[in-house]
């Protein structure tokens, strides 16, 4: 037997989870810093929380490093074609 309150709670929880997922999805789409924090965390095998403790200089240096690496990859790809 299922209590009516449990069904409402479950439905509300599912709706909340869906709304949270949408919010996070749009953060990745709209905020390049947010997306980069996750990319950097993955590359350094750290958590996003650890990345956010990084000082601004180091964070900026990593950002520039990855941007240059991507730029070099694109240039090499163009030369190869």
C-alpha cells in the first residue's frame, strides 16, 4: 500500500531533479568558466571544489594553457589538410 503523501513527495522530487538538471545543463551552455572548471577538474583528477580553491593566477594560467593547446591542435589540423 502506498501513502498518498509519498506519491506526491516522489512526484515533487522527480520534478525538482528535472529542474535542477535543466539548470545545470544551461550553466554548461551559458557559462564557459563553469564548464572549464569541470574540464580542468577532470584533467587534473581533482574535484570542482578543489579547483575552486585554486588561486586566480593558477586558474588563469590553466585556462590559457588549454586554449593554446587547442589553438595549436587546430593549426596542426589545418596544416595537415
